[in-house]
C-alpha cells in the first residue's frame, strides 16, 4: 500500500513561525512536534541530526529553500511528516554538493518513516510537491497550520 504525503500530515504536525538559530535547533524543534503527537521517540532528533552531519538535506528549491531531514526508523513509532515554517531562514548544508555549499532553508519537512521500503517513494513524492514554486510561496505566506495544510491538500 502506497502512502500519500497528505495522509502523513495534519495540523498537529505543522508549526508556523518557528524560531531557530541553527540547523540543529530547527531539527530539534520540528522533531518535538512529532514527539508531542507520539509519532517518534525523543531520541529520534539525535539520529536525525547525526545523519544530517553526514548526509545533508538542504535543497535550493526556488523561490524558497527547504530541508528534508530524516533518519533510520529506530525511534519512529508511526510514519509521519512534520513541517516547520521558520520565522527566519536557517543555514543547512546542501544535499549532494560540496560540503561548503549551504542553503538558507525557510521550511523543514521532517520525515519519520517507520517502513524503510516506503522511504524512496515518500521522498520522491515530496520532491514533486516542493518543486512547485507557487506551492512553496503559499506555504510561506500561510500564518496557521490549517492554512499550510489547506495549501498542501489543494496541490495537484
């Protein structure tokens, strides 16, 4: 059974106006969203941050750069996606690039995937979603979790 992105996101998994000074703090705050919804155990954020050090997830999507941090499922209790829209962008190292290249990420899509076999399909689906420039603009302009969810649910 294939998971749809929209099935993994709800208002409780979205935070708007997050303040973070670093990628580490952004990851921790977005992970806290999924701790509250009991989708992950508290230790997951450390796994995600360690993976981010080795395999950066910053993407220079236009007009709004994003990051899609994730880790192995050891501390995942339920497959889900949390979205953190930052008050100010945070520097993430760019995925698959020279380690000195960075992006100023405005949106963090945190993936918590329990079933490893779904990871490639979920990331592929998310990549299709975030390549929509209009969608990214609307997400950034949204002032509430409900508004963000509505934008995502209306995307093709």
